[in-house]
C-alpha cells in the first residue's frame, strides 16, 4: 500500500456535495419567496364576512367595549369588520337595542325604534353600502363583494320593523 495520492479516481466528491448543498439552498430560497408572495396577496378567508358575535374572537370585540357600547359578556347579533387590518377597530354591528358603528374609537348608535327605512346601494365592484338614519345621525356600513351586505340590510330592516311595531 502506498501513501501517495492517486490522480486516477473520479475526484468529484467535493463538487457533488457542493452541488447538492446548492440545490437544497435554492429550493429553500424559492420556498421562502413563494410563501412570502402568498402571504402578501392572500385575503384572510372569513375575517370580513358578516357573522354572529359569538363567532368572533374576544380581542376583535374589544374596540366595541372600549367605546362603551358592548358589555363584557354581551355579543352582537350581527357583526362586520370594515377595518383595513381586520382588527375590529372599524365595525358595524346589530345589537339588541339598535345599530352600532365604531370608527376610530368613536361609537355611533341608532335605536331600531327611531331608524327610518334603511337604504342599500350596490357599488360597481359588487359591494354594497347600507345607510341608516334616525333623523339626527347617519351610519353607513360598507361591505365588499360576498361579505353579507344584503343579509345585514335585511336583518336591520326586520329589526327596525319589529321595534317600531312594538313601540306605541
């Protein structure tokens, strides 16, 4: 046996190992890029839909509590998030007493018994605006396409009719 180096072998062990590492690295970088693009372009499913208050995370109801329109254990009948970050800071909700809109920490409340018939207008993009007034204040709730704007309008109008039928 000789201790001398041989030049007759394939000699590509280190190069093959480097190619395997480079391939794994490229797959990882491609995965990170594609995942980042998916996160940036994705719209969280269901976060802007019209839902019952019991289906909302507690932290998303906190802005209503901070504005003084929702008790600790109370949940709205219908709730829609209009905030850009979907964090509950701009919402329209139906409570037992009436319609509530919270925007930038300020709440506007309209009693069902005093609301005039609400109006609904459809936008060019398929979204709707539901407008309710009570003579002194007005609330406009904005819904995107397929976010439940027509359902919100129907619930609001029915609650208004029921409250006005019960009041003398």
